[in-house]
C-alpha cells in the first residue's frame, strides 16, 4: 500500500495538517519498499481559489492507494479523488504522522 | 483545542448574532475568527482595539508595459471578460473586470504583460471586549474573499489558540457554498448550522450541509426565528432527523436582536434572561458535542 498523509512537515513526528487542499506537505509512505517521499505543497496552499482540486491533481501523480487527512476533501477536490480510486480516511487532524499511521493500521480511522 | 465553525448557507438567518453571542459566553476561553470577510461585522459586536495589521496579497492582475506594447490587440481579443479596452490609443487593463487568468500575458508576442500579486487588504489581530483576541480581515474596495484569506485567518487563530492555551476557536463562517466556505470548514471539529424556517433558509442549509457531509464533520443546528412558520420548522426537524444532526436549540423571533445590534451589543448582553438564556444553554450543549 502506498499511503499519502497531509502533513505540516516532512518527518514521522511532524504534525498532520488537518486540511487537504491547503496542506503544507505530502508525506508519502510506501509500505512495500518502506520508503518515504515528501512533496512541498505550499505553492498550491497559497492559491487564492481552487486549492483543493489542484492538490488532488498533484496527489494523483503519486498514484497512492490511501489518503489520510484531517477532514475533507470538499466538493470539487472530492470528485477528483474519487476518480483516482484512492481510499480516503479522515479524523487524523490532531495526530502526528506516526500516530495517524498507527491509528490507520489499527482501524481507528474512518 | 476544538474549532467550531458557524455557517448558515442563507444570509440573514442570524449567523453572526449567534456567533458573537457564543463568543461572548465563551469569553476568554476562545479565540474568535471572522471568516465572513466579504461582509465582516463581528467587529461591530466584539469592539476590537489595538489592531495589529498585516498586508494580505492574493490573486494576480496583469500590467501592460506601454513601452513594450506593439498594440497588436491579441490580449484584448483573448480576454473572456473584455477587461482590456483601448483608452487613448492604449490597451489598459480594467482591474474590476479582470479575473486574473493570465491568458493575455501568455499570448502577448512582445512580452509586455506581467502578472503581479495584488494587495487586496489586511488581516488583523485585535484585542476584543471579551478579554481575548479576534482574528479578522478587511478587504479593499472591489476585492473579494478567497479560500486563501479564510485559511490565513483560521491559521492565525489556531496559532494564537495554541500559544494562549485556549480551549476553542469560534469561527464566523463564510456565506454560500463556494471556495471560502470550503476553506472555513476544512480542519473544523464541529459545524453549527444556523437556519430559519423559510423556503430559502431550508434550501440553503440543505445545500451547505451537502458540503459538510463531504468533509465528514459533526454538525448541530440552531433554528432561529423558530415561531414564524410552524410547517417549515417541521420540515427542518425532518431534515435534521434524516441526516442525524443534533438540534441544539430553537430561538423565537425577537426584535431584541435588532435592538441589541443597534446598541453594539450581543443579544446575550442585551437580554440575558430571555434569548440570552437560550443561547447560554446552546453554548453548554455545543461544548459537549464538539
């Protein structure tokens, strides 16, 4: 499974970013290779309008199986995410990336 | 720390009156954020002082370098908003008409058009009468609210709430269901829907709730002016039941709302034993479900 976390930093101990569209970073963990990849999304977070769909488009380039975030994505971004077939888990907005991964593994996230 | 966002879909349901009352009741336990930036009026009730302002830049507009312009007219011909008329034999961008798409700059063969970030207003941190702080914004004439500005206001509120150890952020959400509302909802813990028993009130609260559902955020509802139409109140009840939204309270129509507003007071200050009591109970409930 390739998992994308919306995060405020690039470390396992970084706080999750509860926002999807205007998340500061992507933290991507590939369970098979155990590799971590990060992407600085702050340019999109700075868009006046339509940050959600742009972030969803960027996310689609990473071909992830799972998205873990705080809440969202909203309206238009949700439509894009659905198209990519990515499974969305929310409710991890106040955790660290590591805690969010553990919560996901133990089935605590919806 | 919990973030509570108050929205209504329709304007005029009493969203800001309710938000200011909740902020008054919660007093120093909360940071207040006004994300209804297009028609901001929380400041009328919260009496902000000691403003600390910063410029806010958002969106881009083209500038045409008249020395480089070869007057080919390509920019004007591709502009979907007819925002580049010829004035005194010069192509001039009309900022009010321009949407900032950048098509003109892209097609200009003389490289005479640059896209520049706009200073659209300020965002402000103030001390308010409830012994806490409020984050708000003031837009320039013709400038519009954006998801970016709402995100900025909410983010600053969050930083303050963490620094000052506050339990809650109360957000006066943006109207409608567009980009600023999406941004208001993002990251929230609880949404309070303020509606009224009218055709438009019900229609709009249903639409905005569609958005809340996509975010998967818990919601509660306050029905304001609940005694003006009993049939429509029934319809709201049915909607709340079907969607499993908790009814927080029903507030009767009361002219004291307007009287309080003209005095620059929240209804809780103006009428503490009447409507004020209902809102007090509402705040207790909201704290529990947040």
